[in-house]
C-alpha cells in the first residue's frame, strides 16, 4: 500500500507519541489489563491514521467527453443551481461527501488548462450543511479544454481543517492526476454544463479517478 506524502509527518508524529506512551506505561505499570487496553486502542488509532493517508493506484478512463469523479465518497447533491463565483449563471452541481474512512486524494475531473484558482478562508460547518459551499474554508479551481469549463471546489468540514491544493493558474491538468488533498473528511462540489448527461445517482459511491460522473454533450 502506498501512503500519500501529506501523511508522512502525521504518521511519524503518531508513531513517536503512541510508541512513547505505550513504552512509558509498560515501564511504569508493567504488563496489566490497563496497559494492554491502551496498547489495543493505540494500534486501532494508528491503523486508522495509516488508512486515512493511503493512496491507491487508480486507472482513469481518459476521454475528453467524460467528467471523472475527483474523489472517493458518496454523491449527496445533483441539481441545477446558480454558480456566483466564476460562471455567474446556471450550472449543474454534483457534490461528493468524503467520510474520514475514504481515500482523500483529489484528482482532476478533466484534462486541460487551469484558468482559475482561489482560496477562501472560512467556517468549519459540517460538510453536508447547505451553506458549507459558500461559508466554509474552500479552494476553487476551474479547468478549461476544447469541450468545456469545469469548476470544482474543495470544501473543509467540521473535522477537515487543512485543504491542500497543488493546482496553479496556467498548470496543465491531466484527467485523473492528483491536484489536492483534504485531511479528515469533507466534500467536493463540481459545477458542470447544464446540458451534460449525469451518469450517477444520489447516494451512489464514487471512486476518485475512475467513476464517470457525467458525459459532456
């Protein structure tokens, strides 16, 4: 299993803290039920931290007519909305909620050129709150190619307190390649042309870099 580079420091810190805690307790109290219980809980926590930063290999179906899921998670929104930040008009929104158990690598949904990127500080409402898209900490990216302009937005949640975005204006975006990471659960909103054909349903689970969310007209 490959681990994401965003987790290296946290995993090292966790190893030192949990290892030191259990070694100290064993030296102080010996081998008893309390020490064994702390060891078991420490191992469970350590495994959860490791699995959170896993970075499995994905095989993206490269196609300029496909919009690929940028993250693992569950589809929680499919609706036509007004997008006020960049398009200032009607778009089709698809939102994916990521739980702490999901892979949290974020991937480009289409290939093209990054024409817009902006970070907004904000609140940490729960990720499924209707106002989280406009009031939470977030980073917006827009990629353009010959077929369309697609906006996708990383949104922090109640647990997610760090958004990492590697995309910069004028970067070349490659469909399925990494563009960011959100630590400890949140969501991604995508804003697509209204005439695209949606290929997922509410509640459906997505695999980042592989699930086809929609087809461009």
